[in-house]
C-alpha cells in the first residue's frame, strides 16, 4: 500500500500536534509553523503528495504561499484551512489552484475524509502517468538518443502532445522514426486511452483512399459490402488518426480531409447524413510538400492546417552521437529476442558504424544489427558478423574522377568541410580527423571559408 506524504502549515502549535497525531499512523506527516519554512523545504527536497495550508498565517499569508507553492510544484494538491471570517478569501485560493478547503475548527474525522478524497485524485493521476509511461516504453522502443537534435524533437513533442486539438505534421526521411513520434504524441496526450489508427496512404490505391478514410454506405459503389463500412476517421474517434505518407493522398481526398480538420464533419461515401466526431490528426511525410504545392500536387490550405506544428526529424547522419547508443540498444534488445548475449561491439565495427552513410537511417541500422546478432557467435559483435570482412584501407578508398571541364577546388574544399561537420554534429576535432587534417589546419580553413563568404 502506498504511504502518502502530507505537509501541514499552520501557526497554531496545538493544532499542528493534534493533526500530526491523528494522521501519523497512516501518512508521513510533517508540520511547519510558517509558510516561509515550508517553501524553503519544498525547493530543497521532494515535494509531498498533499499540503494542508492555513490561510490566516502571520508573515507570508496563505494566498501568497499558495502562489509560491504552485510556482515551485504546479501539480501539488493544496487544501486550504480557513476560519469562517476568511471564507471570501477561499474563492481567490480556488482560482489560484487550491484543490479544496476545510473550515476551522477542524473536525479530525471530516479532515480525514477530505484528505482521502484528495489522495484518490493523486492516486488516479499516478496510475494514468504510469499507464502512459508503459505505453510509451512499449511503443517508443528504439527512439533513443542523446544528441541535441533529437532532444529538441522530443522536447517539442512533449509540448505539442498536451494540446490534443492541434494537428501535427512530422517530416523526415524514410526510416527516421516518424511513426514512433506519432505514437509519442498520442500516448502523451489527454486522449492516450483512445485508439491509435494508422492509414498508410502509399499502400492504398488512390481511388480507394476516400472510402478507407471516411467509410461508405451500403451500395455506394460496385463491390461495396451490403452493410457499409466505418472509415478510419470514425474508428479513431476519441484518439489519433496517423496519416503516414500524407503526400500520397489524391487531391479529392485532400479536399475532404481539409473539411474534416476544419469542422470535424464528414459524409460517408454514398451517404447523405452528416457525421461529426473528434479525432486528432497526425500526418507524416518524407516528401517536400512545399515543392508539391508549387507543382499542384498538394493543397496549400491543407498543408497549413496540417503543419500548425511541424516536427522535423533529423536523419541519422545528422545526429552521429546517437549511432553507437542506438546500435548498442539494438544489440541488447535483439539479443534478447534471439536468445543471444553479446558483451559489446568491436572497435572496427564501431568505426564502420560511425563512418557509414545511413541512407535508410535508424531502420537500416536496426536491420544491420539484426543481421549481426543472427550471424554472430562470439561475445563481441564484430565487423564480419554483419557481412564485411574488413574496413577499406586508405589506399582502397575510391576518389571521384576529375571531370574533363575541371572543378572549382575551393568550392570542393568548402563542400568537404561542411559534410565533415555535418557528419560529426559540428565537432571540429572529429571533422578534422575525417579529412586527415590537424585540428589547427581544419580550424584555419574553416575561418578562411567564413571570411570568403563576407
């Protein structure tokens, strides 16, 4: 059984002792004579589950103390303790964020009931948070990283998810984990217990997209089932509809989707009755929708409705700090899956992973590690386990042929510097090593490149 912690802030010593004695068998109770003392403690240690706060405190009053408590721990539940003459002040306290109030003189049995009611709210909140965490762990396996690029994406997802009304567009190359992020938005939202429904627009013929999205009535077209069919929009009611590869939608389907996003209304194919439901839309694409708009293949008004919030997922080459942590994560997880245990990754395999150009991004990395786990037999996963006998020697590395018309050598040097910095996430020392330069030579050429742009 969970043992909750309660703080009681009141300047009446005899009341503090009475309340503490009444509650100490069931709760971890701590008392404070002044709000200033409690707020100092709150900033230095773990917050309690519940605070009982007297309104008529000397020094810092209860209302000001409530404001300070909410600034420090906004989720903390506070029950105000008030005298009859202070009841008008309770209204202000409730507006600021107090959970409940109790009037002096305190009847201990009544106090226990109010505390239990508040703690039930806390218990339910903790259960919901635990459920959300378990859902996220189950659905976000593999979306890990320590790079700034990926932390920025996850921070944005945290902020976006809480507003369940806002459509989200996730853009990025294939294999970067766009569907995993869509799961994160869903499971961090208030409607995480609703369904998460996926439409892969690229996998369905364009002439069938509308019926898949919005359903159809019986007899709507030749071959329609006699009972009709619910569309994915309705199946996702109260949850999230994830439109994967949204750039593949036909213009007709785009028009109907736009109307649904703006009004929440739609008609089934062949139907005359208007339906209205709530479904959050999260879309993803690996295409340049802005370019498609110029070509007339994607509606500009739909783009701006979907991209109220746009989350751009970096490619794996843009976050090199995450390559080895991801590889080791997959090594452990896939080892469990196939009943194998590896102690780590060999240095030559690490070099290969860090210098490989990951066109398929995280999906390609996972597939490569799965091959290694299946074929490897030694405690240490080696380069040969993924089907490569050895790293190419410097003399074996092919150089591009010199074009007949020649090249712009300074421009080529600038290109190499940019690519090296991109691959190393801006780390100058690592970029210098990639180009076979000393740190100081590389830094000099970087400076020269910047000055040439001025």
